[in-house]
């Protein structure tokens, strides 16, 4: 079964905490020596031609990027967190929870930062104060997969749709001499003269 719409929850990483430490200079003067915290990880959606639907989001709907590392003494900066990359099929439209359009991932390997990580806190190096780290963005979004197809195979039950689909795409879906053998819609790639096409096999739900 093709899963073409899911709602997921995202939490980008929090920035690393700043360091509030001190340095003693050779002149015995004491100054602030705390380093900055690292940046929190972004959450990035990336289009992949190897995915065919949003099925992998059915079980896990909550995603959180790593937090930045805290700063250290002697003006040591905390390490930035790695970004969290979520692969989705080409043709995935990103919408907010109210259904408003945000972005359309149309091309293979195209990326979009959907939730930004927080900036790290500012340490007290050569200062008498620190600045707190920022929280990462927290969002609930809709992934709306619009199946890209160049050719759609549609017809009444038991007329050979799946046989034609298998022939065009080199797939081996079940074929039998009774109606409703194909239970779900599906799609696959085919190549003719070095050109790639997407073939979509539609399932007729019922006879009218």
C-alpha cells in the first residue's frame, strides 16, 4: 500500500550551554575564560529517488536532532551537533499543520532545512557575563507525497493491468485469473532508450 500523507513531529537540537569560567593571567589579573557552546543540529528533509512512499514514517513519527556540546574553560568552544537528515521520496510536499505550503522537494538529493537548531550560548571569555543557548525549533508538519508518474495503468479488474506493469518495469507482482489480485496501488521505474519513466499501477476499488 502506498502511504502518501503523514504527520510528523520535529525538534531541532538545542544549542550547547556556555562556559562561565575564569583565567588567571601572569599579571595575576583574573578575566573571564569561558567558551561558547556549539550549535544544535538542524533537521533536514532530503529527496531520494530510491524511496517510493512515506511508509517508514508510519511507526516513528517523532524526530529530534542532537544538542550542541557545552563550551569549556580556556575559551574552548563546544562542538556543533550533527544535522538529522530524513530521506523522503521525490515529489514530497512539506506543509504546516494547517495545510499551508512550505516547500516542494522535486529533484533527487534536493534538501530543505525544515527545523533549525538553536545557537550555542556565549561564554564569558573576556566578559563578565554569559548569554544562554537557544532552543531548537519545534514543529509539527505534514508530508504530502504526490506520486510522480509519466504513465498510469488504469482499468477494470482482471484485464491484465499487473501483467503489463510487470512487463514494463521488470517487476514480479502476483498475477492470477481472478479479480482483485492486485490489492494496492504501486509504481516503479522503467527505461526505454536510456530515458527513465515512472509507471503507476492504479487499483480499482470496486465495480460500479
